[in-house]
């Protein structure tokens, strides 16, 4: 059990098998070779942002903390590993006792990031750190991809309400994590009840075409909905003829009707017509919600339309063309033993192609200009320069195996909005571009 | 608890909150209006295949059956719905007693599908059927997207082994479902231990760069791995210099070395060089595994390279550019009451744009030519023509609330391979194209 970002307490099953097999076999080989206990530093980072994106958004940190807390092997899991000869007896003994006992620092949730940003830094023995690789990357790669799309949509919406409604377009639990990431990225509500239950994200709902089709007439359907849900409800007006439906809606609900939803057609044109009709009918306070394959570009194109809220599904939960990030989790330094007195030595792969990375245990800071606008992501392995000491990005998340940095989801959401606002204006452009600030290594 | 496709029994939590809020509020309004019990038929289908794809692959049916069995509201869920005023008291009472009691027919798992194919047909009261919409679509849209990508990769691999290793690139539970869908689509193994645990999919593992970097020399690392995991292991040879690593690998493991893995560089070129070197060293039986951002096109381009197995990650779990399908779940017919004697009336939305659909409860059959090759997906609402009666695609999955069609995952995998083999040859082309057979409505 854990606190699920201070929302409702929910049972989280063990996360230990959300792991690639090689993490366990590497532990086995290292245990036998006597190297499993070597003090090690792993870092999660990306070599690049998704093509054309100007900034990344860190999301999933709270879920990573849940995953680390719940990373333990129960009897059924150990029996599976034994029965399938995945690892040997000594390794099963090690896994049976496994609890992460190291330290984790990272970018706080909602913070923006850039190529090379050391988003998570995990320190402990080689064995205890390497086991976490797969599940840490699953969470960060998924959640950050969704949050990045959400952030762009939230920029495009310019303060209008955003409703996450993509549950049906992605795996049922990916959907819950997507609603959480979308909220961090600037969305206001979700249609996903599990996201409300687990994370206290406000949930909302309208009505589907099936409800209208269930009834003998559209008027019957609207009356049934208003009688049960009140005049403040949102009526779906595009099952048959939009103009007739809007007229019927106001006749049934009166001018206090909460909202109408449009889910098809040329949304720009239809929204203008519906707004005019609603106003002529005296329903000047009735809002217009639009849905139907929206992405950040479609949202931006409706900026001049009389739209009050956007419902976004597919393009949100698929990261608007970028359903994953390319975060990796690399050993960047290790000692020759478990002895804390043994110095950490930087290590890095040096082989073919672009997959090289910078060794060494890193810090990161965001340098700002005299107006307080970000001008570089500065990353180093040596001492932190005095002028950057107060601008460091990594915070302590886990100390000697204990989570020390729980926070409400709203804190991550507010941090994201503040962090994004500290970037140069060109970060807000939807067009493709380079990372909005450079990464400098010192 | 359920049987998870006849694999290991695992606890599946209730699936009832993987649901859009409007499903519940529609039930509330229909209960009050007296229409919730109207006998209804919903169908899941797509209006189009993802752009350029020639066939779709049905995956997730087994998971849908799990979801239907586990769709019930426990006390904590009901308390959440009550405390947040999601629905009223009578609706809470209805939900507290909810168990799906209707019938479900559908395409069996692994079968191919086309635009309009009635992939799932759910019959029962409006209320009991509409509640399932979101979770049914989540599963089918996700799993079918992954299976479709897997199927293309399996065509491209032409019989060489395919390893699913994308867990780190997608949500941790989406990863498990992806491994399952990939297996149905033709993959042989997965790196994801949870997929082995839940679904009995064979798991495999190699080694990561971190393992080499942990040790003082590459030779030390290889020796540690071989001593622990045996000569049959797969050594990763691209941490420093590939040629030197291959030489060291054979020196350490001997010519019985199982395999080497190459994870960077020009795979075509490197694979040829490594094969030649292995052969010169006498390691003629040592296999070559390649990984590194493979998709179906990269796999096809390596057809002439001396590669024995492909490890595929990102592009598999993101559906190779199509991370979701566009399946919808629509009310297609309903009666005026719950009375079985009341006739079902076809219903369909008739509004703006392309979002229209065909009303009526449907059957589907695949017509073949005289050589037994598929020539059309035939869909109808009337009687089934005698010549198609034996070629019907929908099978009974749930009868009066009881699941009647559990099967091992291998059955779905074999069905997919057979079903794909029954399509015209042009289905196997990786280039963009139209659906390989037309959909005909009779």
C-alpha cells in the first residue's frame, strides 16, 4: 500500500517483475564474480528530445517512488523464477531479501528538461540499482511523453479548460497514468474514474451518442438526461441535426443549460453557428465543449472560435506523435568495491554510432539571464560553480531506501506551469524547432 | 482471480473504474427514465485501418474476457462514487449489484480484420453493455495496435527469431500486454518477466553495457557472465571495440559461445564482419542477435545479413507509428423494452462528417476464391447466405455472463499465422497500401 501522490490509498502490487530478464541474470553473474556490491551510480537521461520538440516535461516521479517502495519479490514470483530457471539459488536468496537501500535524487515532477539532463540519479550497489532500470524507464518514458503533449496542448488552449478523455485509446492502466501526466502538463479534468479514485484528479462526463439512440427521440434523451443530471449537464448535440438539437436542448433544459458538446464536423464553423444560435435563444451562459480527434494544432486553430472547453483523447494518450521518450538508464560511475572510501570512477560506453554518453556523477543547474529567463541547462561532474549553487535542479527523493519527497499532484502541476513560464518565449511555439535552451557541460 | 489465458493464476483487480464517467451518468439517467433495461446490441469496429496498413490483427480478446469477469464495484469504489457525487443513490445500488449477464460474440484472438469488421458484439440491457465500453476499447485498441506491428515485423523477419524487449519504452503494464500481443502477432520470446509470469510467454535475456562497465575489463565481464550463465549465454560485444570484443568473447567462452549481441552502429555491415570473424575463430555455431531501434523496415533490410535474431523494443510497443487503433463501440440496435419478444431496431448516428456507421446487429464472413484465398470481408444484418454460413467469423465468447471461450495463447498465435496466410500475397508487402480485401455489405 502507498499513498499514490497523497490521493486515495490504493493497493499497488509488487513492481518487481516489470523487469527485463537480463537485469536479474546480470545480478546473478555479478554476485558470483563478487562485483554485485560495487558502489554504483546510474542516471536516467535522454540524448535528444523528440524531433522538433523544444522542451521535455518530467512526469512519473511520484510513480517511480511508488515503484521503488513496492519493488520486492513475493513467494509466487520467486517460485516462477526458480521453476523457469531464470536465476540460480544464491540469486533467489538475494532477491527474496531485496529492498532498495540506496539514494535517489532527481528532477522534481513537472520540471522541464533538455537533452542530457540527469533526470534521475540512482546510487547504491550495482545489483540494487540495476534491478530498477526497466520499471524506472517504463514510468518515466511513458509519463513524460504524455505530459509533454499535454503541456503543448495547454499552451495552445490559452487558459480554456482541457478535459482528458483518452482512456479508450490506450491500455487501461496506461490511461490512468496518462490522466495523471496530463494533469501535471496543464489539463484540468479527466473522464477516467480510476484517475479520480487513485489520484484525486477531478473527473467529468458528458453523454454519448448511444444515449440519444437508446431513446425514441432526441427530445426524450435530453429530457432523461436533464431530469437526472440537472440543467447544468452537457448535452451532446450532433447525433442527428445540430441546429435542431440545440433548439431542443434549450427547450428542454432552459437557458440555464450547462453546455453542449460537438463531436464531429467542422468544429470552427459549427462552434460559431451554435454559439450564435444559443445566444439568440437566450442561452448566453451555455458553454460549448468540442471533441473529435483534437491535438495541439487543432486546439490552436480554434483559438478564435467560441469554444469553452476542449476534450482530448487519442492524441493526448499517444503523446501527439511521440508516444515515448528516449530516456536511458546508464551506469555513469562505480567504485572498485562496496567501501564508501573507494573512489567513484566515471564509466561510459565508447563504441559505434551516436550511443555514447558522458561518464561521471552529475549535477545540473539552469542558468538564467538578468531578466530571470532560462538561457542554458548546465551539467557538470565537478564542483558546482558558486553562481549556480542556488539554481540546482536535482532534489533528494529517496534517502537510504526511504522515500523523502512525497508531494501532492497539484504541486507538480504548479511547478510545471512555473518552470515553463521561465523558458524563453519561443518555447511556446508549436512549430518544430530545436531545444529552446542549449545544454552546456562544464 | 482468473486464469489469465491459462497461464499462471494472477490477481486481477476490479476493472470497473477503468471507465469514463459518462458511462455511469448515462446509466443513472436511463435508470430514472426507465430505459436502462432496454435490450441493446453494441458493436466494436473500426471505420478504417491505420493509414497504409493492409490488414488489422485482433488482439486482447482474452484480456477483454478477464475484464468482463472482473467488472464489479467494491466498497471503496462505491464510496468514491458516492463521496464525489458521481452518481445518485439508485445508481449506486445498481452498480453494487453489477455483474455482466449478457452475451458476447466476437472475432477470435489472432484473426485478421478489416474496416467495418464487427470485432466484438455485446448484447444485454443498455446499462450493462454501456458500462463496458471504455475498458473494452482500451484493451482492443491497445493490444490490436501492438499485434498489428508485431505481425508486420514477423513477416519481415521471415522465420528468424523475434524477441520483444520494449518494456522500458511504455507503461509497465502496457508492456505486459504488449508482450502478449506481440506473441500473438508472431514474436517468439519476451524480455519482460511479468509477461512470462502472467501469460507463460517464454522469457529471455542477454546483458547490458552496464555489466561490462561494472567490471575492470571487458574480459572480466565476459568471464563473469560465462562462469555464471554458461557458454550458451549471449555476450554484448559493442561496449568498446567490436572486433576486440568478439575475439575476447570466443577466447573466454570458446567456440560453443551461444550468441553475441550488437546494439549500435551499421548493423548490416557489423553483422557481416562479426559473422566472418566468428567463423574464422571457429565459432560457426555462435549466433548473432541485433538490437537498436529496429522496426519492420530495418528488419527487412537485414534479410541478407547473417543475423539470427532480432530484438525489438520501441517500435513494437508503440505500434510502429500506430500506437492505437480507432475502434469504437457503438449502439447498433435496441428494443423498446427488456422483453425478448420486443424486436431489435437498428440505430445509427446520422450527423456531420465521416462519423456515420451502419445500424443493425451484424454477422461477418470471409469469402474466399477457388484457391481458398480471401477475397472479401462480407458483413450483413440479414440472414447469412448459405455459401457463407461455414465461413462466419464471430464466435461465442460469453453466454449469459459466463465466459465460454478461454484458450491458450498459443492457439491465438497459431490462428493469426493461419489467418494471415489465407490473405492475398500483397498483404505481406510492408509498403503502404489499401486494405488487402474489400469490405462488402450485403
